[in-house]
C-alpha cells in the first residue's frame, strides 16, 4: 500500500543529526525559535515542534556546584588551586560525551559553512565548514561542478 501524503511530508521534514545539534546550540545560546529557524533555513514549525518535543536537551547551562561531580553528583575533595568538576576520568568522559554540542569555547557568534551556506557555531578557531561531509564535498567534488 503506498504511503499517505502526510507520511511522505513527515519524511521530507525529518531533521538530520547535524540540524538537531545546531538547533540545540542556537537555543542554548539564547536565540529565539524564529531566529534559529531563519539561521538554519528551516520552517519555523519544524523548529517549534522539535523544541517542544525535546525540552530536556535544549537549555544546558554550565552551572558549577563546587564540591560535587557534574556527572554523578558525588562529593569531591578539592585539593590545590584548580577546582575539580568531576570525581573521575570516567565521569568526565561520560559528561562530555553527552554535552559536547552544548559548549563552544572559541565562538559565541555563528559562522557560515563555505559549502552549504548553513550557519553554525565554530568549535575550532578558523573552522570553515559545518561538518566533515561538507569539507569533503567542497574539497574533492566542488571542481566537478564547474566546467
């Protein structure tokens, strides 16, 4: 039985993993739904729907509770000048695995991908592409399109 028009419409508007990370980054940095949709060239309804269905992942802020592990909440004994944020290497790796898209240490301003034109937050200084896929397409396949 052929798929209904509504099902096909949903498939066309499915968000990619990159778009989901970008929505979380923009919203986490205080952008409105309309600004996020415009920057990512997505329909406003798509961004609204995603944000309302996944509110738990949108506003991750770097709150530091001195003396407690960010991952498991266990008390940490502070020694020396630098305050510890995690009780162990395992907790640190687990926490950053879950929150890596939430923090951009180099740039609070959006950049534009040189290949696809999507706006994104830079992770590294001088980053020109939103993903490795765009870098590969731009570097190896961009010359095929020109005569």
